[in-house]
C-alpha cells in the first residue's frame, strides 16, 4: 500500500520537529489477509486512524492474531521491520517526526519509544482523546490536516530546539557515513555524552542510526533500478561487499533484496507481503 502523500508543505513553525504531515480518506477496499513489512526509515511517526478499526501489528510471520493499538499511536524509531495488517483500511492523519521531536512533543527521550508502538493516551492523557474527537468530527482531509497542524503547534509552543551539534550530526548521517568520534569531538562532548545525547534525540545510537540511513538511501536508489548490479550497488552504497548488503537487507526488511525488487513496491518503505 502506498502511504498517503502530504497535501501541503509543512508550516514553517513545525519544520524543526516535523518532516511531513499527511491526511487521507480511507485508501482502499478491504483485502482479507493482506499484510506489509514496514521498513525502517530512521524516523518516528505519529498517526491517528479515524473511521476504521485500530492499527493491528503482528509479532512475526506466524502470528495469526496480532495486537491492536489505540486509534492514535506513536511509532518509535526502529532498526528493523514491523508487520502491519492491511486488510482493515481507515482514514488517517499523521506526521513524520524529526530528531528531537520526542522530547518537544511528548516530554520523553526518543530512546524510550524506540522499537515500540505506544498509545498516544499514555503520553498525552485526555488531550489524545480530544485530538481524536476533533479530527473524527471533521470530514474533509485537508481541513483535518490543518486542524492537526494547529494542534501540534500548540503542543510545541515554547519548546526548545534540538542541540545544533546533534542536529548537524543527524543530518550528516542521513546523507553519508561519518566517524562518530569526529562528530563527538566537533560537538565538544565526550564520546559517551555525545552518544547519550544522540540517542535521546533520535532513539538510536549514532552507529545504528547510520546503518538505518544507509539502508534508507539504498531503498531510494533501488526505486530507480529495476535490474540492479548488486555487487556494484553494494560498494556504491557503502557496504563492504554484496554479502554484507544481503545480510543487512534481510535484517532490516525481512526479505532478500531480490524479493524486494520483484515486489515492485510503490513506496520504498512499504513492502506488501502475501
């Protein structure tokens, strides 16, 4: 399933914490048994499902029951795939969050949310229910998005921005590999304190974050390569060799690179399964 596209640019006051905002109507008809692997992107997400059943995730391929979550869910940053139910579509509103957003929006370190899906009520209490009620009462997707953005702006009013050195380190690793020791020295911190601050902002250690970002860049390149030269691509993407790429791909995607390409995904981080 292709994820909903943003309907308008993110308002400037939100951009330090929010990379993308979306709002969409129910995207497709029910497809019994349909699932997808949600692949890691290095970002947190906040999503509110409005007119359908709650989000359901599965522990593994053999899990037939799954686990349901509340209508508003925070997805912490992940370094592996999750298995999502696609058979029960719903209209939704949501945001892709930048490093530092966990503390600004939810009052917790991103490391506390990493690898988890958390009911927004656990973080916002009654305000989460108020947000859901306001969005559910608004039938127009564009108006829902504007309402959602105003709600986020109120939550972020007065929030402190991310430490510029940590923000620079995250942006650098999103683009290219970099030595953690050099970044720590550039930030004027000890190696240990730099890693702790980076984890608080992003949810992952710098090395793990760099691996996920390398995988993200690989997926983006594969979207334009229907018949890739895997050995050459592995070296160009920063892997030691083709075997290294295959191992990392299996860990992060749950399938081989060949199977991923054969699926002809419409969105790099959403892989239909079964």
